[in-house]
């Protein structure tokens, strides 16, 4: 045994070669163990969960770990052969291995963030339209890639004793310049993201702006929100503006909407009879809801008429105008049939002839 040890100590090439072989064998053993550990975790731990997110994370972790083990094996082989290789060669190998290791870690982190973004976008996609999701998704993916790989580049430069402070300052100044030049665009983009997360309104909701315009939300984009009016024209409102003003959502949380009809009858008309007829007309309409029940009110002594108001509800805002028009037609026909007068505007003039 002592002869073997003496022989190995005197034969540097053979000793380094044996160390390298041991490093390669250990590397292969670890490479074979990683899939077994991955299967065990997938079967006994993550397999119990309903989501596939943890399975995908474990899968990506296993792939990255294999590559890291290969790098570790190459590093230990180079370390074992250091005494028989040129020092500069080992230095270059270690530098290359460090660069590869950093980019493996950066790629792994980027993949994990992408998985989390995809998982969240699927849940988010149940509440927003695909077009909006397709606009925001690629933007966040690009931002993730840029930020993560920039951090990895800074680590690499710092490892090789390069001054990264000037690069960081340049990035900061450049970011500030871009932010100042595109502050309105960035503000609209951030406001658009806040609209999609806070969800004061959704695609298809009918809203009333603070300026008084009413329309249906046609699209929520990166820069602006588009509203389709009753005239079939688009109002384009910057996201920053719409998030800072009062917006009335006529469709959420309950899609039911009120139909209000005002009608005047002549002085001297039996108001109880008018109220009964108005409620009866409402109840006959198939799209008027029974709960809450329709009601009629006497609201004002007008100049030429006694003013009545009929109030009922329909299932959604798309029925409001059509049902209202049909109820007005029924009221006119019923009043004509029942002899109830809807008076014209009139004035009573008294002429004094005593002078």
C-alpha cells in the first residue's frame, strides 16, 4: 500500500488524472440522482396540489440543477488538473465557468418569473379579454428579461473587477431621461395596469364619465380606454385621466338597471286609477322584473299637467331603451283607450275688461 502511495505521490500526472476521474464519476452519479429526486418530489409532495405551477417549478429546477452539476464537475476536473495545466488556462476556464453559471441562474430566475406570470395571467384572463392580456403579458415578460439579465451582467463585470458603478449610474441617468421623456406614456401604462387590477369597470360594462358621456367599455389598452357611445362612435380617454375622475359603472355589481318613464295627465284625472294602469302595463311586459315590483308615483304639479313617474327594472342595460320605448307605446295606447288625456302645454289668460 505504501508503495502505491509513494508511486502516486511521485507521479503527478497519474494523481491528477485519478482525481479528475473521481470528479467525473461523482458528477455522473449526481446527474442520475437528480431525476429520481425530482420524481419523488413530484409524486409525493407537489402531486397533492391542484395547480401545475409547483410541478413546472420543480421541472425547471431539475434541468437547471443538472447543468450546474455539470459545471461543478468541469470545475473540479480543472481543479484536479491545475498542477499539470498552465495557470492561465485554469484561470480562463474558471472565468468561463463563472459566466456560464451566472447565466444559468439568471435564466432559471427568468423562467420562474415567467411561470409565475403565466400562472397569474391565466387567472387574470378569466376576468379580462384576451386582447388586453396579450398587450400586458409581453410587456411584463420583456421587463423581467431586461431586469434579470442586467443584474446578471453586473455580477459578471464585478467578478472580473470591472468598475460597474459607472454602468449603474449610466443606467440610472438613462432611465431617468426615458422616464421624463415618456412620463405621460408611462403614467397611462401604470394607470392601465391599475384599472386591470382594481377593476372599477370591465370590457362590456356601461359607464358614465364625469363629463356626462355614457357608453360601453370597448377596450382597455396600454395607453387609453375606448368607450363605444350610443352613436356608435369611440371616445378615447387616456388611462391616467379616467382613473383620476369619477366614473359611474351602470353594469356592476348588479347588471339590473332601472327604467324610468315620466308622463303627464290632465288636471282632474283620477290619479289612483292612473297609477294602477301604469303598474298593470309594466307587469304585462315580459322583460320587466317582478322583484323589485314596478311602482308609479305622483311627482309634481306641473304647469299644464299632473306629472307621474313609472319606475321598473330590467335584467341588463341592453334592454333599457327598448323596453322603455315599448312601455311608452303601451301607455299611449292604454290612455287613449281609457280616455285619459295627456295634455298639451297650455296657459289660462284672464282679460280684465273693467278699464
